[in-house]
C-alpha cells in the first residue's frame, strides 16, 4: 500500500494506541466525530480545503500528541485538499492592493464579522491551553520530585536546603535526560495522556452556560 493509502489508518492506529476515543477527540477539538472518522479513512468528501483542512489536521495531531508540523507536511504532500497555494494567492492579492496579509501557520481566517473573529481568538486560546496543560503538569511533577530529593539530601547531609536543591536539580535533569531521554514528569504525563486522555481535555465553558 502507498503512503497515501495508509495515511489515515496510521493516524487511527496512533490514536488508538494512545487510548483516545473518537468521542474524546471530538470533545477536545470541538470538531465532529464524523469529520475525524473521514480523516482516518482518507475520505475528505465532507472536508473544507486549503487553510481550513490544514487547521483541522493540526488540531487532530496536537490532540493525540503527534508532531503537528510533520503530520501537516505529509498531509499536504499526499492530498490535494491540503494545497498550500491558497495562502500564496491570498498574499499576492494583498500585495496587489497594497495591503500586506499576515496569516499564522495553518490558522483558519475568521469570517462573519466580530463574532467569528472572537470565536477564532477563543479557539486559538483553547489550542494553546491544550498544548501547555501537559507541559505544565510535567513541570510540576519534576519540580516536586527534585525538591523532595533535595530535602532528603539536605537532612541526611546537613547541608543548606537551597544549595542542595540547586545541585540536586541539575543532577536530576541531567541524569533523567541521559538515562530516559526525557524527564520522569514528562514520561508520567505521556502515560496519563494515553490511559486517561480526559484529564487533559479543555472543556468549553459555553457548553455549560
């Protein structure tokens, strides 16, 4: 089978390997299960194209913990629906009328006036929270572990706590990176994302309003 044929099934396999259901994915991204099911079957008959399609693929990749840029590059290479030429056309039109156009990478341009613009800002903020939440948890776990080790070492050696904490902190991150390729906190969060993905879901408060 070609890379094109296996693109969607490979994404589905990665999602299932992480224990993330389509229902959870739809709740996190605010995009219908039907659209994600189509992506995993390489069926884009109900998908938008260009910037919009790439924005959806970025949301999918981010939500299941893949490298979004790599997934989007492969998507654009394999499927015409991800054609990046639309962005060049928009920029060229802007230059013709003397109005420079600035588009963030794979950002869906807001349409429909102020309400749509506000909605786009909210979606961008939600995407940032989705990316930063696991990192924040991992950092908190690593900091707590390093401080506990420092406290134990300080008591047993009779050395000042903060001096000990500095040395332990350097050793903790250095040894963890060499031995594990990552910090214990990051590895713990990776396991949690696979087994309990709902812990990192960003809920839309508007749904409860």
